[in-house]
C-alpha cells in the first residue's frame, strides 16, 4: 500500500474528520469564553476590587530608555488567562458530564429480550416433557 493511499485512508477516516471538527469548534468556543470573561465577568470584578483593570496590572522592571521599550512583567494578563482557563475548563467539564449522563441513561435502558430460536423452544419443550414424567 503506497504512502498516498495510506494518507487518504487516514484523512478520510471518521476519527480524523471528527478531530478536525472538534479543534475548530474548540477554538471558536475558546474565543467566546475569552470574550465572556474579558467583557462580562472581569469588569464587575474589577469594580468590586476598586476599579482595577487586570490587563493594566504590571510590574515595571526597567523604564523605557530611548528606542528601547520598558521591561515589564504583565501579571494582570496572567491573571486574566488563568480566569479564562478556569472558566473554559469548567464549561468543558459540564459538557462532558452531561454527555456521560446521557450515555449512562442509554446503558441503563433495558434491552428487549431476544426471542428464543425455534431450536431453543423445542429444547425447552423437551426438557419440560422430561420433567413431567
């Protein structure tokens, strides 16, 4: 089997396509959650903390001199990223939990009993006749 046909088999398999769709949706979901955190959640938290904007929090190690920019540790961006991650992780956890609950309900649903084959019915009748003698 040539390399191109192996690649074609890999690329067309459902798993590869599902993974690609998941990555695209995950990236879009990440942008949505980042916007919710930055535009909806963090402003009220900043107001509660006395008007602090986390993106502005930074520690200047060395001021700008001439053409050289200032050396700054932007720990506010780090705080923002940690909050984004926490909310994204929680949202994904809730989705996975809901999917697992649906799978559990499917597993718990009683399966219809299989109809016995004609051979089994005949053997059962023979057994019952032998018991009655």
